[in-house]
C-alpha cells in the first residue's frame, strides 16, 4: 500500500496547477499577465517542491512536465526537431554552487574540478527558432510548449537584424551547414516599449506590462505589417538540429554566429569556473539599468557539448544550464488609497498608498501616479490590484491596473480642484499635464523650499530636516528661506523636542552656511529648471549674482546647453519682486560667496571641454567631480548633447550612457577621468 497523502497537500497541488495554468494562459495566449515573474516563479517552485516530496501526485498534464503553452489559434503549428527546453532558476549563490556540484557529480568529476562555462545576459523577450536550409531562411517559429510552436515566418522576416540568408562574412568562417536551426530571443528596446505604450494609452488601449510582453504581442500578430511597424530586435544564443557541421562547444557557437551574420549579445563571456560565473552575475546586475533592453538574470551553460550529451535533460529542463535570476523589479499589490503631494514648485502629484510589497529587496509602500491624465488614461482606481515596478533608484511607479481582479468595490479617484494644504484653486498651464498650487505661501511648498535650501548640495544646514521645517512653518517662525538667518537660539527653544544644545547646534549650522559659493547659492534658491550642474555653469559664466540677475534671455541662450525654457525661467525668477526681496534679505543677513576667481587655477587644463557624469563614483561624489572640472576650466552639465566631449561612467550608470553611445560621444571610466585631470 502506498503512503497516505494529507488531503490539504492534494488540494494545494490541485490549486497550484489551476493557478499556473491560468497564468500561462494570460502570459502566452493573451500576452497580458496579471502577476509578476517573481510571483509566477514562486508558484512554480512551490509546486515542484511538493511534487518532489510526493512524486505520487505527478501527472502528465502538470505544469512541471512541460515548458510553456499551446500555440494560439490562427497560426500554423510547427514541431521542433529538437525540444526547446526552458531552464531551471537559481535565486541565490548557494543554488548556483549546487548546480555546479550536480554537474560534476553527473560527469564523475571531483568536487574541486573546474568546469568551463559560458555566461550570457538572460534577455527578457520571446524565444524563437529559425531554420536555415543551405543558408536560406525557410521557417521561423515561437517556442510554444517547447515541442510545438507557432509559424511566425512572415513576422520574423520583418525584423531587420535577422538575416534572410546566411553568408560567410569572414575568411575563417566555417562553411554554412546544409541545415541549421538557430535559436534566439526576440526583444523590444526600452525606448521602443515606451513609445509603443504611449501610443496605446493615447488610443485608449491598455499598455503592455513590460517590454517582453510587448515583443511577444508584436511578433504574434496575424498581420505582419503590424509587426513591421514595431522595432523588434534579436540576440541568437544556440542551436537545435544541425546537419553538415559539428560544434564542439557553446562558445564556438557564439563565436561562429557573427561570422555567418547572426547577431549575438556582445556581453557574453567564457569563464573558467562557477565563481567567475557568479562574479559575472553581480557585475551585470550593476550594469542592468544602463542597457537599452531588459534582462532578468544570466544564463550559465556548460561549455563542452560532449558534456551536454552526458548530462542529458529532465522533464522540462536541461541539466547543463541554469538561469541565475536578478532581484525582481516588478510585483503586484493593492492600492489602499490615493493622496496628493504638493512640491516646492507647487506641482501637485498623486501618490498611491500601497499594501506593502517587496521589490528587489526593498519594501515599497508608495508609488507615483505622475499626474491626473495618467490616472484617467489607465483607469486606475482606489482598491485596484496593480503591477508596480521599481528600477534602480527610481521612485516606484504603477505600470497598470489588473482589471480582471476588480470586485466592483473599487472607487474612482477625483483629482482635487483646490490645494489640499492651503485651499487655493489649482491651475494648469496650456501644454502641461501637471496641476499646480499658485499660492507661493502654501505651507507644503514652503516646507519643501526650506528642505531644498538646507540640503547638503545647497546651503548644507545640518540638523534642518522635515520635522524641524514643518514646525518652523507651522509656528509662523519662517515665511521664506531668508527668515532662517534672523532666528536666534531662544527661538529654536520654542520648537518641540529642542533643548539648549540642539538649539545652539542648529543656530551654529545656519551661521556656518553663510559662507558658501555662488553655485551652491543659486541651486539653493530653487530656480525652476536649474539643477546643481546648471547652477555651477551659471556661476562660472557670470561670476556674480548681480550680473546673472541682469542677464537677458538672449544672454543666457548664448551659453551652450541653455534653451529658451530654462533661460526664461531664470529671467522670470530674478524679475519677481518677492524673490528679489528674499535675496536682498539673505545677503543682508551676511551670506557671502567664496572668491571663485582666485580659486580658479591659472592653468585651465580642461578649458573648452564639457563633461557629463553618470552612475556612482568611487573616489568622490559626482558633485565633487563636477566642481573639479569647473576648477580646471571645463564645463560640467547634466544633459547629454552633441556639445559634450566626455561622459564619465561610474557604477550603475543611467540612460545618459545609452544616449552618449547613440550620439557617438566618448565615454571614459572614473580611472580614466582621474588620469585626465592629473595629466
């Protein structure tokens, strides 16, 4: 007699299969998932663990026994000559080391043996197989369920990076095989994804959840002309059936493909052992945000193909490869409420209060909803379940609501007509999507202005945080930033939680901030469109507050990097009587600027050169690096344009790196930058 399996285990396995089948349908057939990849992986892992513990429950139709889903109706079915298996996932280093141990055990190698692996970015796209006969493209198909896919040949041919005929482009290229089934990942760039979603929202259509689903939805169009309008791309990574040539290693495959005109990912590497593979994973995770396509991990493959034959496969995955996933950037959660925040410029921004959820190791409880139009176009409601994403240090944002989960209890959000803080009627300028509070004395705006003024890269007033700023405004002690310099120690003693020492420390910090630079002061004033680098540029060009305040729009636009909108904002700021009074009181209080003319060295080594910094630097902050450039006679700006000479790339660079590459601007490392300023 077999052992008795608890009823709750049987029910849980049944429930898991039903859920996974439903999400497979949403993902593969409708291209509209309602859960994140991480949540799907968690369901699959739980089912695999239960089936491993109770193998009696395994059935032929279990999701663990197949790769994907059945082809969509409307496409001809295509059988793969060799199965296109999916990969097992590893979520941490321990699981990767376990994979390495299993490989050695199956091969009969000692534990201290070193296995050579290939490592590649795991592209978040749609897997395809393309058959070439005598070099000519004859068939293109999706992976489907791993054994049978969909014939998308006509759509495949619209992708310009896929050759219609293979050719020997180098002298050392092998002869083209009689037949070769090449495998790759079709994907959509982040830029094209953004463009497509904006277009869909304008048409009143639901946006795609991510670039992967956009790529899948685009490739699986019955009308190839629709696919042709969407800029899809591909990276090839492997082979199925091959006749007329024999590869020895996976690395040989990757090295041969470009010689035949097949595009591979340039970040692929050959590593000596599993430790180097793990190091590659950490290295690539840091570069993740700078890539113009989505990746969700790396693929680790045993390099020798004769080892593949010995290792074999399991029901749905090979033993010779594994996917080492990154921390997820998306998750689903529920909107508990929608509130609005008022910024220092009066911009009123809606914010979703979320049921706490973990994304990439961080607990997310709030996410921006951008503006009223965003909420209306996506039809986001209080109580909705939503897909939330957090990439790098970007503020979490709502991607889309999951309307299938609605119960009817959700409430539409009505954007306020008046400021929630001061009650002033909100205004929206023509051409802008943002509502603003016009009241310059609004409590919320004033608190934000004080915090900005006192921030580290502005006047750098230690001890002046949000609570102190709120208390100062609430008690009527500060009505503009200049008032800070007319407060005495006894005034601070009136604030909650302040004893003499704390009051004296804050007073001293304010007095200390009086000695500053013109660049810091201009940034602290909070002029719209003037960030740190722009403030430094203005300080360098005009050398005095008086000259800058008298500059015309034409004077400002003559400076490279300053357009009409920025120039007008600066001129309008200094023309405003209220701003003039605040500046006058600040100067009267004793604010003085270091003589930057004297500090500037006689030898301007970087004269005529413009720099942009992206990513975190190791030896200094980005602001320190910018100041160093200015000290040496160069320019430091925040925006990448054709006027920029160098883009200095630190750790976790942003979109500036991509733009620099697109414009052909020279990029250098931090080490190269340091050498440049030393030389």
